[in-house]
């Protein structure tokens, strides 16, 4: 029973910390990564509740689908002024 409580407290802290990171981080790429961590830790909570199907759907739909779309949106909307251009003669 104590191992379950320790695991729950650990993943609850990871979930809350990454959710706060999603809101407070200024870089959209880091914010998207924190969202992925939050969604994966929620899936771990589902596994702890013996709802493996819901956990797998959480990973497939949200982490696999929504987070990939967010990643593409972040990559496509980044300003191009950040890169240094090399002029070849």
C-alpha cells in the first residue's frame, strides 16, 4: 500500500509540475514537450487505477495524435530570423 501511495504522489507531482510548465514557459516548443510529459503521467495514473485500455487510448490519441499536431504547428510557425544564414560564393 505504501508503494502505491509513493508512486501516486510522485506522478501527481510530475503531472502538476509539467502542467504548470505548460502555462509558464515562454518557448512553445518546451511548452509542447511539457504537455507531452503531463499527458504521459496522466496515462500512468490510469494504469495505477487498472484501466489499461484508457491509458493506451490516452497515449495513442493524445500523445500520439494531438501532441504531434502541436509539434508540427510549432515548427511551422517559428520565425526564420533566428537562424544564421550562410552565403556561399
